[in-house]
C-alpha cells in the first residue's frame, strides 16, 4: 500500500475524530450522558492515535545509519503497537470505569435531543472516514477474506485506522441505544451499561490489533510467492547447482531482506561466481522491488546431501 494512500486515510480520520471529539464533549457536558462522555474519550484516543501513526510513518523514512544499518522501517510497527495499547489502556479503561461509576450512581440524561443530533452527525463523519479506509485497504486485499488480508498485511497503518473506525461506528450505535433506552425506560443505569459495552468493544479491538502488530514487530517473512520467486530465479542461474534455504524478513512495509543459501558448481571459477552473484541480486530486485537487500550464502549443499 502506498504511503500517500495511508497518509490520506490517516489525515481524514484525524480531522474527523478531532471535530467529533469536541462535539461529543460539549454534548456530554450539556446532557450528563455517561455513554456520550465515553464516546468523547474514544474520539480523543482515536485522534491521538492518528498523530502517532503519522509520527511512525515519518520516522520510518529515516535513512539507514551505523546503529540501524537496515533503516528504521519497523518504526511504523512499533507505533502501531503503541496505538493498540492506547486504545486498551485509555479508551477501554476509562470507558469501563465511567460506565461502572454511572451504574452505581445513575443520573438521568438531560436534553437527550442534543445527544441524538451529535451521534447522528458523528455517524456521518465516521462513515466517511470508514469508507475511505476500507477502499484503501481493499486495493491490496484482492480476493482474500478480510481477516486473512489483515493477517497477511505488512502495512498496519490502514487496517489500524479501519478497525478504529469500525469500533467507533459500533460504539456510536451502542451509545445511541444507551441514550434511547435510558430515556424510554427511565432506567438511567442503561446509559452506564452502554459505556461499559463501548469499553469492551475498544478492549477487543485493541487486543486484536496488538496481536497483529506484535507479529510484525517480532519479524515476519515475505509472502510465499516472493520466496518461491527468489528460489526460481536462483535455480535459473547456470553456475548454481543447488538452492538451499530462502529466508526473508520484512524490515518495514516496503523493505524485504532476502538471504539465499546456494551451492555453486565445483568447476565454477571465482570470477564467474562473482558475476553470477551480482546477476542474481539484480534479477531478484528487478522482479520484486520491495527487496532492498540480498545476501547470497555459498554452502556445500550438494556434497552434504550426497554424503
């Protein structure tokens, strides 16, 4: 996924969530709604998260240097993981606390019409941001299912925003039901219960995002198609008798490191080995532009197997 596309989605979510947060806090102050206050906190967390994602994208572009010879591409993975922690610790935690407090000491909602207007507008704004995030993610999704595409994606920025917006839409629906049921039945505690449900939604979203970004932080290999392609190119080199392990590692969404173990023919002179190595390096990078570094390791694979 192109960085420009990711930034477009993040900026759209940043502006939308910032405006929504202000209106939600105003509505919560005027009506005393616990669910609306939780939604305001949720929007503030989402706004902060977009800032963190933009920071991650910026820092990931820093060039390689002696201490980080492969660049800083994994910065985006780190900041995406921080976003997941923010959603859980701040968004979910405060929503659960606020809901529990409101259930124990319920207060009737004043001027519920304000809540309905704010929630309706928020749904429109969130809907626009969600649509942009979904379209951007669908460009790289292909025919894969949504869950598989998220699991296999190496660029967490857009699916983080997509699931943030999805959680936001669910939270708005729950907040609307909480306000409506509280007004309909006169049971003020239902507004607090809605806040707890919002906290659980945020907690589940944060847990899933944390699992996905943790895997990227630890280090994931490239897709099987790239590994198979590298092996095919190595086998096509006349000087190579046998191809061993093809190891890959994503150092960032658009940076793949490749290590290929090969056994050169015994009668191949050193000059041809050098030429063949350089040609294979160029061929791999030409077919797979995301491959930035290639290491070709000479091994005695054929002799080891024959022995």
